[in-house]
């Protein structure tokens, strides 16, 4: 891994086991403490809901951003580090019956649960991609496998060359942001699953479609 092109490595959940080359581990509230690294070196940092919820709330919260750690880590990185590039790997969320394409191995740990915030992973991916671009940050996917992420594909070797920012429909973006504001689906604690009766599935599907329509290529 060329250090000159990567300044900070954030591991998600169990991914700290893949390599010792990580600076920060981000994990959800229900992550078993027994699965955390047994010894934390002073150069490494643990980040829990106490920190990342406030970060994702700056971008509209979990109902609009998506309640899965791949997206949460993206919003957290945007808020905390203001980077020029965020590169994802091992977050394709394909969950095939055979093979290992992500950090859960065969996917049995959390295979895309039935979640009102995850009706369209591609829409949520577009949303994060656009929010990043507005901040001057390019999102890319280092995985060469089929992916639910809509981020442009690249390689570690090419990270030293800043990727181009994506383009999108500003008019559609304004429309979807206005709809998000009108619905006001915001739970400050991040625990949206405790108040599911407040959210209309069809309205969220409409929002997802607009985020999909923002990027047509």
C-alpha cells in the first residue's frame, strides 16, 4: 500500500483483522466488545456511536444517509477529516452464496437486513457521492468485483493521482433536498429503528429515486 497516497485508514467492524495497517476502527453500538482488538496501540483509535452519530447528523441523519456502517463511515470521514479522496474496499454489499467479497466473509453476519433506510443501496451511494463532491471530495471504490456502490472504480496505484469529481443534476438534487427537508425524517439519537412508525416507506422510495436520477451516467 503506497503510503504517499493514503493518509488515514478506517476499518469497519471486524475489518481490523484483515491487516494491521489501520489507524481507526469504527463500529456500531451493538458490536460485541469481545470482537474489538484486544490491545489498542497508541497510534490507533476506536470510534463508536458516541462520535459518528453526530457526524452523520450533519449530513441529514441515518434515515436519509442509510443505516449501514459503510455509509456511516463515509459520512464520518467527510465530517471528521475533510479529505480530498475517500477510497472504499471490501464494502461491495453483494453477499453471494459462495465466495468472500467483503469483510463479513460469506455474509451471514448481517446480510442486508430488511431496513427502511436501505431500500436502495445505489440511491444511498449516490447521495453520499454527491455530498462528498460538494465538499470537494472524490469517492472511489478499490474493489474490482461487482458492487452495489456507485463510486467510480480505481486502483491503489492510481490514488496518488487525485480522481475527478463526479457531475450530477443540480436541479434534481435541489428537489430531493427540499423533499428531505419537508419530510423532516430526523432522529438525533440515530436510533431510527425505535420510531419506525414515523416514516413512510413510499416517501423514502421517492427520495431514493430522485438520488438515482441525480446521476444518470
